[in-house]
């Protein structure tokens, strides 16, 4: 992921603030950010915070074969990693130009300056020596990585303890920390890097630049020095031309800053040594301040329980009496009711949606009741018609007409001179022949056919 570039407005704002001798974090031109050092539970593990830039340092060791040209010297190895956790612009598993430059600068500052006695790391000449590995991980990037990394590296080396060994003939015995106390490294001096940022072709100078200030700077000067004012290494980048007076002024400022940082490192190491010797709590978890939420610690609050009753009576007497006293503490609200034995069961006013639902239900009930009434009336009509001799079949459809042909019992005929038979509707009809007569029944409300 590429780094987000600064806009022209931000760039002009930063440069104008630097011209007015002002910085975004409120520091002066030669001010250094606060340095905080915390140690882990194991030896050789530490975290250095330079403002908001955080670097984790871890030192490890192992017995290896020495180099051919340096058979009596141990091996020092430094490795700095820039992970995407520190900044999105850093890609994992890829060595950028910045990473290569920082690793080379650390090696020149710590290994080439002979700050550690490498001959004391030899166990058997030409056979076994100690290899000291310093791993540095950038946890958060807010500018000036090299200064924070150099402080973390030297602090981790000073705090580290290697296991004790003994040699009997060609046999090398390695002792655990429980059997023998670990041995600290032999350190001659503590080189520390101090960075200077130049703007407007060297016109303006800032100490310990932040991440935004590094984006708009024209050049960078790094000076590594110990508390004895001995320059261990110096490096200039950016392609700017510096005068001799500018370099001398930077070296003087470096001497003051290195002395302050060295004193701070020694105090932190001494405090950790006392805590471990006294058997107190130590580690990263104990280094978190109590004021932070993540510490989950709170001091006990002292509560005075004397004269509690008297204070309560005074508060009650001074308090104002309630203005309104309700006989019934229960207030009826819409959609609520009182349920229980001896209590009036009543629902409050319904809401509009409930009212609409109730009205729709009432209308549905009315329509269903009307339909039931009509069915009852039709059934009564059918029952009344069944009482007679005629059978009438009702149908709700006006388009269909049902004709039912049913043979009627042959009526008893009485012979008469005219051969006449009584008609069912009371009329007289002449029957020719002896075949039985068929009667046609039409659905209600059809009228009987007219007599011929």
C-alpha cells in the first residue's frame, strides 16, 4: 500500500509553521520528545517509546562456530523489521530502501563502534563463540525511527543476560538460570543516534522530526554519539549542502541530548534491577500507568461512616415535601388494564391502529351475521315448502334452472262418464288412455303453468 501523499495545503501549512518557529506538537525547534522505557519479564526484552513512535527490542543468543578470520571474537547481528502494523505503507516480507538504510546505520552505530566487547563472547577459540542477535520491531511509526531503534537496541543489550558456561578440556557445559546466575554482556559505551531535519536548504533546523515533518524536509543529518562526546558515526541524506558551523552546532546539541538519554537509561536499568532483586512485580503489564482504563486498577475510596443517622435526618428535614400526593399511584395509559381479584378490569383508550383493526373486525362480523340470517331464511322457506305435496329445490344462481322429474304415485281414478281426473292444483283435466300422468315441478318462484 502506497503512502498517502500530503496535500499542497498541508505542505504549505507545515512549512509556514516551521518558518515561524512553531511545531504541530507544541515543541520548540531543539526539543526532544519524551522517552519512556519499559522492560519485559525476560532479560533482554524492552519497549522504547519516543513520543508516539514505539519500538520493541529483543536480544537472544546461541553458541555457534566463529568466523575464520576472527576466531576469538563473538558475532553481533542486528535486524530491524517494519511491519504494516506500524504504518500501512510498510509491506511485509519486502526490504525497502528505507529498511536497508536503517539496518546499515544501526550496524555502523553499534557494531563498528565497538560498544560491546566481542572477545568476551568467545568460549573456545576457533570452536565455540556466542552469537548475539538483536531483533527490533517497529510497533508504531510517528517519525524518527532510527533514534528510537538505537535506544531500544542499546537498552536491550544492557538488560540482556546470557547463560553461564564452563569449559573442561573440549567439553562445554551450559548452565540454566536456576543453576547459575546469568552473565551480563560487557559494554564499553552506549552510542545513541540523534536526528536533525533541515528545511529551506538548511535555513531552518529541527531536532527529532515527526512523521509529517519528515515528509516536507529537504535533508536529514544523523549523528551517533556517546556520553563522552565521542562521535561514533555520522550520516547525511537528502542531497543538501551543510556548512561547518551547522554540523558543529548539531554535534553540540547531540552531546546534550545523548547525556540526558543515557542518564534516563541508567535510571531505568537501576530501577528494574532493584525490583527484580526485591522480588516485586515487573514486566510490561506492570509498567502500564494506573490512570489508563486498560490497567483495571483503582485506588480504594475512603468512606466516613460516622454520624450516618444524624446526617440522614438532616437531609430528610431539609428536603422539600412532595407537592402532589396521588391516592391511586397507578396511572392508566393507552393499551393498559388492571387485572386481579377485587380490581376493576378495564382497558384504556386504544391507539388508532388498534381502533382501525377493531372496526374492520366489526364490519366482518356484520357481514357474516347478515349472510347467516339469509341462510336461515332460505332454510325456513325450504322447510315450509316441504310440508306441502310439492318439492321445490332452491338455487342461488339465477342463470341455472333445475328441473326435477319425479313420478308421482298414481292417484286413484274414479270412473265417470266423462273420464275426468282431478288435477293437483284443483282443476279438472281429461285423461285419454290408461297411461300414468307425469307432473312437472319448476323451481321456486316459478308459477304453475296455465291450464289449457
